[in-house]
C-alpha cells in the first residue's frame, strides 16, 4: 500500500467557473497512473464517500490518459464568493485525497 | 502565411506582475503578435458587482507598458481580453486611458487603438425574456427569472473571437477587449490570418495561462505559440522551463470540468483526439484538435448582484469542552441576533477554522477538531449600521454563551480584537447563463481611434 500523495505528481483543486470545483490527480508516468486506475481507489463512488456527497454532486469524472491524470468535478452548493464561502478559488478542497491508500 | 507566432506573457494580466526576463526572450524571438487575457471569474463576484478591479493599477500599468512598448517596437499587434479583471465598460475605459497615457509618456508614433465593450443592459435581457427568449442556466443554474435579474447589479457578456477580428480587420495595432473567452484573445489573430479554427482555438487554449502549460511550475513567465495549418507548437521562453507533453496535456485539464472540450461563443473546441509530441527540448507539438461550430449562436452572460453591506468579527476558543460544543456557542449567538433582528433580512455566517472552516460539509475530519479554533463571523445586511450591529451581536454574544458543564465562567471565547471590522460589501453570482444572439457582434460594440501622442 502507498499513499496517493507519494504516487502523484500533482493533487489539486480549483474553480472551473463559478459553480464548479474541479480536482486533478496527475501522475508522472503511465505505470503509476495505470496502477492507480486499476486499483479503482478514485472513482465516482469513492469520491462521493470521501466527501460525503450524493452522486448528483459529481458533474464530471474523467480518466484522462493523455495527461496521466484522473479528474473529477463537483457542483458547489452556492456559487463561488457568495457570502460565507471560505474558499473563493476552490483551491484547498483536495486535501482529503492525499491520504487515499493505493494497493 | 505559413505560420503565425504569438507570445503570451501573463495568464491574468495585472493579477501579479509579468516576469520580465522570459518576456524579453519572447520579444527577441520576434513574434507576430503579443496577447494576454486580463480577467477571470475566479476573483469572485465583488469586482464585477461593485465595478472595481482586484488587480492593483500599478501592476496593470506595468504589464500594459511592457507589452505596448514591445508591440510598437516590433510593429505587431497587442491584444488584451477581459480588461481589468471583469471586462466591464469602466475597466475597458481605464485600459484605454492607460494606453493613451503610456503613448504620451513614451512619445510613441501614431497607432490605431481598437476597443470593444461587453456590458449588457439588464433591460435588454429583460426584453428578450419577455419576448419568450430563454436565458439558459449553465452548470446547475436554473434558467433566468426576472427576480434574479432584478437582484443583479452588473452583467457582462463573454465575447468570442468576433469583436477582436472586427478590430484587426480595421487595422487595429492595439486591441483592448471587454469580457471575452481567454482562448479567443489568441484565436482571433490566427483566424484573422487565415489559419483553421481548429488550430486557432487550440493555440488560444494552450497559451491562455502563459507558463502554466510549462514545467517546472512557475507563473507569469512568457510562452510562445506557433500555429500552422495543421498543428500548434508551444515553447517555454524562461531558460529553466520547458513545454513537455505532460505539462501541455496537463494544462488541458486546468480550471475546466472536462479536459476534452472548451466551449466558446460560436462553438466547441474538441481536444479528445489531440496528439502531443516533444519536438524539441522546450517545445511540444499538438495535432488533432477539432473545432465544431455551434448550431445556435449563444453568448455566455456573467452577472453579479449585491447582497448587502458586510462586517466581520473574529474569536478564538481554547477550552476543549467549548470546542466540543462550538455549535451550541454559535447557536447561542444566533439566538441573540434573532432576538434583535428576527429571522430574516440579513445573513450571518460562521466559519469555524480548526474544524471545518475551509471545507464545510465536505470536511471528512469535522468530528476531530484541533486544540484551538478560530471563528470568523460575517454579518451581511441592507445597511452598514445594521451589518455592524448584527456582526457585533453575533461575535460578542459568543463570549456570553452558557454551556452547562463549562469550567471557565468568565468568557467562552478569546478576542484578539474586541471590535468588528467593515469588509467589502457582499455580492453573489446571479448570472451564469447563455443568451441566443442573431449577430455575433450584437452585444460587443467596437470602436477604433488613432492615438497620436
């Protein structure tokens, strides 16, 4: 087992427009990317469980082979920057991904 | 023309200053055009709603000066999109003024300055709606209703390539754009010079964030894109950066929900069949991009509306029992606000740092709070006086919260500041919609003048 943070080159989150936050998990090499993909530890279901959101909150989920990357996007409950939004850029929402265990 | 080369010095001009070393290297490569986008909806709804910039004037001027001097020296066009963070009319006027002042300062030879506006009158949108036109919601937004329109302070439309091309056709040497899709700032000169839309829009896609398509990571460095009739090549200008297959493919994902598609006014760039090749140490070539024209010409509208005046307060908690019962402390303070102001007509937000301040309900660890908490209190109300009092009650009453088992009975929270502070008024995004347009230039009036210093 290895933590995702030791396998991925980049793990990030960021606004994709005002209603969405998109998450990118990018690997340096194809082998590691394929290993994580095969392990099925980042899926629509696992993301919903980790962030405790219903499946309808997932706007998109893509295994992006040209970029050796797994990418998913969630709907915000209110648009970015609404009063009380603590992360206007959506830039700090990825942290729970760091500790995902990969067989 | 076999190829066209464009440099992009900055992915959001003004937001942080352009780095000059790589820009000079880019200019020395003698590009055919210098272009950058200067806006983003990432900065939240306040700048658009209040018609301000979040970027400092000094940084905006610095970058415009670098680009203008290089553009006049090389005698190639300079193109700016989404002026002043929001692309509202006042931001376009401000950039036009800066360009004029710089021309005078440097005694530049006469040149043609083209500019266009992107603001949309609320009443125009209302009249379309009343004619039965659907203003369609994007990304989970409901279709627009008049009450939401009424709540909107300012609207900008997202231009495609069309107003840029119109101004280039008229011989503009400098183009200052209102709100526009980032990629179109670069696609427009490429299409203007006869390159296929597929390559032109991909060129724009890869250049829009400057060095974000290069590695190692480093923002605000210049990159050079070259478009031909069947490919795009992108090269990092900074001596320590490279555009690699991984960095360029990785950039396709950035800030978008799907890495394969980019929607602009007039169509969609499809990157699903893109092939990336490293053709030189610092250069990656991309082939296979395809642009599909839309069946219906729809323009995206962004709108922001004022929620109210805002004050903020801040408290700390160290007692572990109080930390465990922080929701009861907040409920106590909310009750006191309710006693004074009732249930509605204001907003009161508590952000609990150390528990779930950053992620809210998405936080998996919210049942394992830290040994100390900081709570940010935000009160929003129609008037500043009410916002101040509301925030003061919502903050100070946390001090008096009565918890049944608490040992410390002198005060439930710690104050670093026993006051509340005025913050920017609160705004929210009201429009993330599209409107059908008969003419691509309908919402984007263009102007061209000669600047003769």
